[in-house]
C-alpha cells in the first residue's frame, strides 16, 4: 500500500486544485483558443502611417488599417539590411510592416481625404469620400497613408508620396 506523508499529500492536493482551476478558466472563457488569445491593442489618437487594406462603402464607413513604419535615412538603411534588402534604400524610403495586426476604424462623417495629384505631381488634393471608397474596389497596391485619429475615429487620411 502507498503511504504519503503530509507534505506529499499537500503538494498533490495543490496540483489537483491548480489543474481544476485552469480547466474551469478555459471553460468559462469559451475554450483554449480564446483563453490564450490576446486582443490587439487599440491605436492611439494622433497621426499614424500604414496601409489601408479595404474601405467599407456603407455609411458611416470604416477602413481596415494595417499600421506600418515609414522610414528614411540611416534608420531606413538599417531596417532594410535587417530584412535582407538592398542598402542604401531606393529614394531614401523604406516601409516596414512586420506585424500582421489590422484594425477596423470608423470614419468620421466629415473625414478629410488628401490624395496625391499625379497629374500635377506632387501636390495633394481633397478627395471626395465616395470616390476614395470606390477606388479601393479590388485594389491593394498603395504606398501607404497617414491616418489621423481623434477619439478613436479617423478624421483625416493623407496619401504618402513615393517616387
């Protein structure tokens, strides 16, 4: 017959309680995938660079935004070298997007949209929100945008010039 001293019995009891507590925590949260998944951090208010993956054409409208880094100078060269790309970078500009996290952001009804006027390079012009939304149908070939958030809502979108 197996004899356990008090210390061994106490350790076994702690182990059993721990396993039960973890199991209950997973069950309450809806399974192991949700128990271990973490929610993407919200974007801070202010001006941020990234890619607009899609635009919802319904009112009030949203964009799916993928934050990235737009680098220049030595910082761009260091990042390019770290990614195995050509150094020095072409046009002193390098985009880094190592994090696949995207955010769905609401557009203000009064959102200001500034796009590059490619016919008279390279000033920006105010764009019609509906035309801007329509320009995203089936396209993801953009150099990037600067998005300004106020209270978590997009109030300004500016196209990034890239030669």
